[in-house]
C-alpha cells in the first residue's frame, strides 16, 4: 500500500511539473506558466513580438483531427506520410509525451519555453512536406497578422529549413521585420539530404512513415538539395529529372516515375531557390548561428568519393549564409549539433540578448 501511495505521489509531482513547463498554444501565440517564468524564465525581456519558425519535421501534423506526425504509435508500422497535394494542419511544435516530464520529447523546447515568457511570442508550425512557396505565403500572412495584433514589427528566429521559408519573405519585405536570426539554415546546401532520399529514415520499427518513397513525394525535400548548376553530386545537376533517371537515385532505382510531373516539381522548387539566391542588401540586423565543429558531407565525385567540410553534421558552415548582404550582421559559431541548437542554453541566451 505504501508503495502505491509513493508511486501516486511521484506521478502527481511529474504531472504538475509537466503542466508548469508545458507551452500553451492559442492561434499561433504561445505562453507558459508564470511559475516557470519566475523560476527558470529568461532574464532578458522585451515587448517586441518574435516568431519562431521550426525546421523540417519540427511541427505536429494533423489530418481531420487525427495526428499524422508524431505520436508514440508511429514507432510501429503505420500509414506513410506521402504528400499528395493536400497540406495537413500544423497546430503546434513537435512534442511527444510518454511519462510527463520524465519521458517526453519537445522539439525547440529551449527557445520556445524562453520565448513563451515574453508578452508577444508566436510560432509558425507548418506542413514541412509541402512546397516552400506555399509555406512562405502562409508565413507572410502570419507576419501581417502579428503586425496588426501588436502594432509592432516582429523579429524572427528560424531554424534549418524554416530559415529558407522565412528568408524569402524577409528579403522581399524587409519593412515588415525588426531583427532576424537564422540558425544553421542551408542556404547553399550540400548533398546531406540526398542520403535520406536514397535510403529513407526508419522511425523505431516503422520503416514506412519516412521511407524513401515518402521523402521523394515531399516537395520540400528538393529545397534541401544543391541548387541549379552546382553539380555537387557526381557532376550531375539535381534539378534535372533526367539526372535522377540516369543515376537511379531514390525511387528511380526500383520503380518508374512520370518524368514530366517530377520535372514540374523540380522546376517549382528551383524557382524558389532563385528567389533565395537573388542577392539584395538587407538593413535588418541579423544573427547567424553557424556550426563549424563536425565533419559534414558536401559533395560526392563520380568515383563516389566524398568531400567533407566543417559544419554541424547536417549543414556546412559555408552553406549557412545567403547571398544577400546584411549591413548589420553577427555570427555565433557553435559545436552543438543541428537538432539540438535551439535547446542549448548558451545559444538561446545569445539569441534573446540579440533580440532585446
């Protein structure tokens, strides 16, 4: 009986801790318990709005009220996440809870928990499978709403692919923004993501939810590949469908693909690359968080030998800067790996001080 009481007390404590540290979402705004803010919140505070933009896989996805990404059951075989032209709802940042506070995963918990203590914190979850231009339009809509609601221009903290979604809006409408923070965004990517396209990425016992067929179906996959004319993989242009057929990349290794339809997808993403690559001068103060401690694959020669450069394991240091000129730019180099950067206390502290 005593053991049962003790277990119940422990579970109650864990549940209370979970509730205190849980982020609340309301129409893209985020908030958190005042108890958490008093005990662990940031020392830096400001009223200027800030929008957090996650990278690929960083948003929960729902379809007709059912979670498609991500719950514990997705560790077992389940329905693939193929993109068929329908974008799913993205209600919040990725989080999975098994035992509250003790066994749970919350993507971007470091930056989102700190920002949630601020009076005007927003997030932009999105269907990370979809075409980047569609997501950029949705992001701009949120920016306009934030300006209307707060009367102030927002700053942006964007990670990885989220930086590519946000940046076209920033460079084309800089007057809508205050400051910008890009955390290892692959503006000029190497070939890292091609391994995902060729092999798929199993999730626990689930080999279908992120199979190579699924990743191939996601238009966003091609946003993370080398741009037109760079030929970083075996001297082939990856924006040309014929190259994929000739080299038997991804699903071309074992099935037929409509080349015309696939080229249409590549052309649309290439047009987005061109928007990113069109150089301009941007006056908004910018902070770039850049990894430079880990070997990161960048190219592969025709003989299959690979070139590695310094980066964060996914994005190279040289890839983390756009072609634009920022009149006020700061750089924070880090050894923290790609997926952990916005959970790192030092990085989060630097970002908040920059935004103040």
